[in-house]
């Protein structure tokens, strides 16, 4: 994994309980979270 990866969703809310388990399992961390009308929520992740 090189650089930042963005997860884009068209949902207006995301439940982080499942996301946290995935992040821990693959040694990832959230770098930023933003909201746009077109994509919904955008979550930036990177490998630790």
C-alpha cells in the first residue's frame, strides 16, 4: 500500500465499530474524514 487511500461511500453516516476492527487487523489508521454531497463520507487511511 503506497500513499493515502480514500474510501468513498454514498452514505451520510458510517458505523465505526466494524471499521475499527478492520483497521486493527490490517495495521491501518484513519488519516482524515470528510463529507461531500456527491460521495457522502470520504475516509482516508494509511498503513502503520
